């Protein structure tokens, strides 16, 4: 397993994001036996960085982290957690949530701790509640070893953030789609120019780049038979200088094993392979899919709409239409029908807009729900 030490403590280059763990079919609950086996396999394979958060898996990820990781020596892994700005109203909430996280994770300290989802819309909350100052005191007291932040905003606001406060690391969304689309390249340069270690989230864009479409996949396959599209995306992120951890939210043993292979050891992309990625990116963009990562920050919808699942159905239809799949309409009707049967379909959306401000990708969710709903009639014609 490839290791990185950027003066910030040595970690495995591959990090295990406890955000998309395997679930029991139809319940949304973590399949603990399967997930614990994956954690054990990851540790055996050299992974020592695990990342959780307050809202992951409807609040159960931290409990799972505590249960799964406490079975191992505390010095054998690094645990990252986050202070959720979206759930803070008063300064007292910071202390309450932090103590609850320690309890749930069954630990006395966090190796890496982040202010979660720093962006301009949360700036007032962070300032009013003295979030940075409170967490710095936790660091001074030994409850936090390294303090950082995760980020979903503009390069300009990123510059402001790192100029106002000292951080040990920063976590940004970076992949070969978002390098330009969400200014990840500019954000990376802001951090690299200041020698701030970079932790990367969404390197496979919520799984979208594991299945970027037949045409894009064929480009990767011709260049390197047997290598998965996901491995190309992970190598793209990990090949950058100054990257300490590349997080992957793994949902199956197959994904885990493929990722372990990719990082044991990492083979950085060559100049020719960067051109392969560029050609695949061109094909991916032609499909016109919505850039949802399935993070579920938009949930829960007061009307019961499962927003990420509806967007996934919309993306499947768009990709199949682009590739002239003969069963394009049938597949949409089947997938959307399952959402209707569960009472989670897009047509239930009332455009209240409560989800929009929560979306890190700035997707106009009500508009997409209307588009998805309208496809039902299109696909029956």
C-alpha cells in the first residue's frame, strides 16, 4: 500500500470513506457484517485512514466506525471526523456534537478533524459560533491531532479561508471532470502554492466515473485492458503532488479489492495516459448527465422524494439515450416505477427548495425533479 507523509503524519494514500457502506437491501441500514469484513480487509491491505461524519448513513456511520475500528489497536489506524456546520445553531452545539462524536466513535481523540463543508453560506454560522477557535482549543488539549476543513465553494473563497486561519490540511472535491467543471484545478493550486496537504474526496464522483458510459469505458479499455474506469479516476487524483489521501467510499468487496490493487503500489499517470483521460472525458461530457455524487446532503425531502435515486434514474436515461441503448425507455420506466412503488418518485416534488441550498454541487434540484417526472410520459409514447 502506497504511503504518504507530507509533514502531517504518515497515512495510506488510499482512504476508506465510511459514507457509502454496503446496506441491507430495501432498508438503507448498514450491513454490519459485510462492512466490518471490508474494514478488516482494508486494514490487512495496508489502509490506515478512515473517514466518517455526523450525517453519513443517516447518522449511523460514526457508530459503525466505533464498532468496527475499536476491534483494532488505536495506533493502527487514523480516524477523521468532521464538525457539521449545517447542524450548528449555537456555540454550545460545537461542544455537544464533538463529545457525542467521541462517544460514538469509541475514541479519546481524532487524528484528523475537519470543519465540514466550509462555504460562504455557512460563514456566518462558523464565525458566530466560534467554531475554529473552539476546535483549536480541542487541538491544544489533545483531542484533535490535525485540524483541517472540507470545502465546496469558489477558489476565491478558498484563498480567503486559508488566509484567515491556519489549517493542517484541506479536503476538496477533485476528479478529472471537476478539474475544470467545479474549478478543482484552481482550488488545488491555491492549496499547493501554500504547501497545505490535500485530501481528495469524490475522486470517482460518487461512482459516476466507475461507469462513465460505454464509449468512455472503451477508450480506457483499449489503453489498458483489465484496468477499471475507477482505477483511472483514482490514479488521476493520486498522481498530483501534495496529495496525502484519496478517499473512496467503497460499497462492495469488489470495489475494495480493485482499489487496493490500484494503490499497491500507485503507478502515476504518464503523459500519454493523461491524453487517454482527456479523450474519455470528452465522451463522458457528451452524455449531458447531471453531476450528482449521491452524497445525500439534500435529504431528507419533506415530501418523501429520494432525490439522489431520482437523479441516478435521470442520468441512466440520459446516458442510455446518448448511447442509443435499444431498451432506454423500458429501463427508465422500470427504474422510475420502483421509485413510484416506494412513494419516492420525482413527481412528488413541490419545489419547496429546501434541498437546493444543501447541495454541494449546486444542482437546481426542483428543475431536475420536474424533468425526471416528465420523462415518464416521454418513455411511454
